[in-house]
């Protein structure tokens, strides 16, 4: 391959990202909560040599509204726990990265850190993590320990206003990720001795208290989980406005952004760069990969994808709306768009299939071969870890003494 390869991921969610996807002819609604359904999807994504899949999760049932629950019964409601699902998928796959979403507003950082580290062990170095704040006040009622802001309908019309209202939760999330990274480092790589002759299993001097103290919690450490294959599993985040851009600049290895055209993509990447400068991140030492999200409907016949989407819109009773650009067209048309947008500095794309499994298969069996023909995508995996897929180095433990 000549030049820098394009990176591709898929976001898996229920029957697909259209609310009526479960009613599509090719859907498998009776299997949404079965392990076989998810194993089939991830096997298909790996067949297409994709970098990773993300798995959605939340603290409450899905809702047509961003900021509050609803009572609709005509859309998919309910999810499997994303981390446990990823752990099930880990031994069924061999190369593709597995990136579950977890809530960080109401979940203890220590618990999150050992869960993701354990996933990295189970996947032999292919784990990632998408930390997500809880923007719904109703989620707090599940725990009874705190309240969170109740967003209004006016709030959700303006991404910057939402970000400002939720800024304290993003600040807390920065601390959660910092605690996780310290805990992942708290066992040095050679802390385990396992010497039966001397009876020494670990070198206690290579396990470290992290002694984190912040405004929201204190964590002493060390972790209970030895350092994982990647050292630090990949951290990803979705960002729409200045505050989440800063969160990504502080905490993430990959940021997903949501432009609606190439010009908008360039402008957003400029804002991400400004956030990186504000927080003082050294991107030479800690690169931040930038992916654009696209919600896609793909068919070989021109016009077929748009007709399919329109049929689903009619079933749902409303035209599909999304934070991400909605693409309907052929795999060749999408390849044109991806290669055009990448010229502004994008490293890759996270594609949200409108329906599953139809649009996932169109990605792996039509889009990927088209990109390969254009010498823009890998023809085989050349790394064994998720960091390796993205060209990111394995970080050393911060506690290792340099001699």
C-alpha cells in the first residue's frame, strides 16, 4: 500500500442506527439479546479487516430524546452490558479491536479500570474503552447518591449550550480516565516473577499506589489486575462541541467528530487542534487520532439506499435525524466521500450502519474492496493489537524506573 492507510471502524447498536431498523426485511429482531447475533456481526466486521467495533451502552433504555426517557414501544429498547458482551466476543475473534462504552458519571473508576484491563487480557491486546458521561438526570435515580442537571428541550438544540451545562461532568470524566490510566500502569510489566523455586510470585516493589486525590473521589491503588498486553487500552470519545473536544484532548487516544461536509470537517479539526493546544498535550508523544462519524445506508443500485431509508422513515413516522451526517448511496460513492474528506486531516471514519446486518455487510463486502482497489485500505491485518492497527505505540508504565 502506498501512502497512509485509511482507518475504518463500525459502531454497532441494536438492529442498526435507524429507529425502525428492527422492522427491515433483513433484520433479526428476535436475536438482538443473543450472543450469536453479536458474534455474527463482529465476525463480519473482522472479515472486512476493520480496525475496531464500538458497542453502545447506557444506564437507561434508549429514547427518541437525547435528554430524557420516553414511553415509545415501537422502537428497540434494551441492551446487553457492553463490557461483558465484548469479553464474550474476545475469544471468538483474533484481530479486530473491541471497544465497549461505559458510563463514568455513576460508576466507580477502580471498577471501570479493572474491567477494561481484564478485557484487554481476554482479547490479547485488542481492547478499547469509550467513557461516556450520563447526561440524563433520570439515570441518577438508579443509584440515589447524587443528582445531575436536567437538560431542557432548548438546551439540546445547541451543542455548545449542552456542553456548558455538562462541563462539570466532563471535568469529572477527565479524572476518571486519569485514574484508570494510573491503575493500568500501577503494575510494572515485569512485576510478576512466578518463581516456584523461591516462592516469589510478584515483586512487591513493582506494584505502586497511585494515591490519586481529586474533587470527586480519591483512589489509592494499586490495581488488582496485572498490566495488560497494550499497557494502556485505547481510550476513545465522541465529541460535538468545545467542552468534549477538551475532554478528548485531555483523555482520549481517538476522537470521533460529526462533520456534515468536508469544509465542516476541516473546521472541526481546527477546533480539536485548539483544544489540544489549550490543555498542553504533546501530540508527538501522545498522538490523537481523529475519526469522522457517518450514518450509512448502502446499496449497489443507485437510488436504492435512499428508497430503503425513506421506507424506514415512513415506518417510524418521522424522517431520520442524527448528530452525524446521513449518507445514502453506493459503496463507490461512499469511497469517493471518504477519500475526499480525509484530505482535511482525518485519520479514519467510524461508520454507523443504518440497518444490521445489511449495511454492515455492504461495508465489508463492497466498500472495503472498493477502497482496496484504490490502494486506500489494508488487504490483511499487519498488527495483533488495537494500538498496532492505528500505529500507536505501547506506552511504558509511568512508575517504571529508568536506569
